[in-house]
C-alpha cells in the first residue's frame, strides 16, 4: 500500500509545456509561424524551431521562442544554454509581460538547466522580477519557485529549531492568483511534512490548498488522505472525520479505503469521548 504521506504529483509545477503555453498570447494576434513554433516546443519538438530559426530573429516574441527552444533541445549543452541565456538577458530588460517571462526563464536557467545550478543567483533573479513587476503572472510564478528554494535549498536560516516554513509563508502576500496561492500552500504543507515541522504549522496550508481547489487525479486523492490522517494525529477529530468521509465518498473502492475507514472510526470515538460528560 502507498504511504499516506506520499507527496501529491505536482505536475503543474514541472511540465515545461504548461509553463510555456502562455507565451502564445504575447503580441495578439500571434503570427502563424510563431504559433507553430510554440506548439512545437510544447510538443517536445524544439529542433523544429531551431532548424528554421537562429538567434538573429528580429521580433522579441520570436527571440523568446528561439531561446526557449534552445533550453528544451536535447542533448543539453553549455553552448545552447549560454546562447539562450544571452537572449533572455536582453529580453528581460524590457518593461512588458514578455520581458517578465524572459526574466522568469532566466531564473529557471540558473535553478534548473545548468549542470551546476546557481540557486542563489536564481533566487536573486526571482526577487528582482517580483520587485519590478509584482502583478505579472511570471513574477508570481517566480515567487512560488523562490519559496521552494527557501524551503529546501537556500533557507533564510538553517539553525536547529528554526521555523523553516516562515520565509516561504512570507511570500504568500505577494501572490494574488488563486491557483498559485494554492500551489504555494501545498508546497509549504508538503515541506512541513518532509522537514518534520509541527502539525499545527503545516496542516492549515494543506487545508487552504484543498479549499482553493483545482487539484485532480492522484494528487487530489493523496491530499485528502493526508488531511484525514494528519488531522487525526493533530487532535482534530472533527476535521479528520470530515476528510475521512469525503475520501470514502469519492474513492470508496480504492486501496486505501480500508485504512481510512479505520481512521474514521478512531475520529468518531474521539468525538464521542469529547462529547461525554
């Protein structure tokens, strides 16, 4: 049986295609050739773009598509990444949404693409983007990525007993898009489990992520299981009962239903004790 603490499959955080598709909206209406370029990148065919285009494309949207294709092409080489980084740096100096997207991808380059990541540099670029264009989707998405760095890689303090969740929580105030708020709440809650933080600190974030909604598939099932079990462990039987009943209503035939029925019985027993004179 899978562990009840299995982290949800956070596909919306990682799939390049989902991140890059908004670029289709840059400069409406997008020329057919540009639209096709982004479609090729989203379909994992960046070589189709690079065969036709080079770094000297005249329009900024085309330059962004070319740089993104360079990031996506396999095998990855330092030359490809450096060429992409040079173009992204130039584009990021603008003052529009395309510049914000380029700045976001520039930070991702340092966080994810280089063989030797520079997490401090990535964090610096995310912070700079959020300061320059705080309402941009890309800046807010960058804050979610910055939170992950703070939680796991470059925490504000690594002293024993430090509240490792607080630096990431502080970034929530800068995020106004509900789905990105959800993502960050979920990240903080999962990090709290991994970092063995008190249940009282991490559970509200998992509850907040669930209330915002939009989580589907196995990730949703995992989250409801976690809320059922952790609520019971935290001494919140009413909350545990709510999530247990919800799990059994939504997944009555799944493998973990037997365990959740036992947890539901425990929650009901605790509630009965609390109600007794």
